[in-house]
C-alpha cells in the first residue's frame, strides 16, 4: 500500500472507529484479568461495500462476518483476490439449505447452525468441495424467543452429540444473539449462561468446543467480561446502517 494511501486511511472515520473498538476490547479484557489476545474481533460487513472491507483489512482487521451467502459471494468476486484470501470469512446469518452448496470454500466458519439436518447438508458439500471438515458453531437461542433462530439450552448438548457422527463438520463453538436491549447489562445473564453451557459441554467430553461468539456493538464489552472469544461488531466500526 502506498504511503499517501496509508495517511488517508489513518485519517478515515472507519480507521478511527476501528482503533477505538480495539481499545475498548483491550480495556474490557483487562477489567477481568484477561488478555486482549484471547478476544478476536469479527467486523460485521453486511451491506458494506468492497472498498470498506478492503479498508478495514489494511487497518488490520482480518475477520469479517456476513449475513447473506449471495452477498458474500458477490463481494469475494469483486474484491482483490489477495485481500479476499487474506480474510477469514464467517457466516453469521441464517443459512438456508438451498444456499449450502456454495458455502464450503466461500466461508471458513458457519456460526448459525441449529439442526443436525443443516449440519449434514454442510457436510455433504464440504466433502465434495473442500474435502475436509468445515468448522461450525451452534447458535443458541438464549432468550428462548420463538421468532428467533437457534437451539434452546436444554437441546444443545444432545445436538452436539448427534453432529459428532457427521463427518465433514466440526463443532468449534457456540454463538448467541440475546434479546435486544438498550442496556448492555441486560445481556450479561445470557452471556454468562452461554459460557457455563460451553463449560458443561467440555465436561461431557467435547473439549474442542472452545469458542464463544457473543456480543455486538451495543454489548460487546459485557460479553468480553463474561468470556467471549469472538465479538461481532458492525455499527461501532462503520456507523449505523440506513
């Protein structure tokens, strides 16, 4: 990247916001005696342009979260291949079964798995396309809201036991989206319960289930205090979406 381009980037709003988020991550981790290295930032880039994604890449943010399979595919096709291949791509939105066939090779991790049938479909195409297991998270409906996707707490361990027999997927962690509240503290109980569930799952022989993807722009600091390994931040970096 040319020097004048670096200067422009460092004066940009996105760059400034990203640095602010990184500092908040550091301070949140330190409050509970964690290292900020334990927490990975997932920049939520849904609806954001290729140019903005390339900007955060140059600013040092290498993990992105997309909600829609087709949108992510279009962006990868339009992007500088060196940047596209240098990013870790995560699907954080609902995955429809008719879109699964283009997920392996497009995404590195699918965070929104909530059924064994979906896991089997991912496995089927992972075997054909990338010929190795695709890492997945189980989406947990911590608020047990009927209108939201995700598995209820009581069903998560059993689902993981069933998915263990599915060959080309690997459960790497858990993800949640608590009920929205303007008060970040309202999310704390949900994050705490997800962390406890992860620990219970490990005690039942699934030591590889390590990751906790929880916390967004309005509550990621609370999530870090409760053990998040990945926080999904969009508007705090890019500004509010229209």
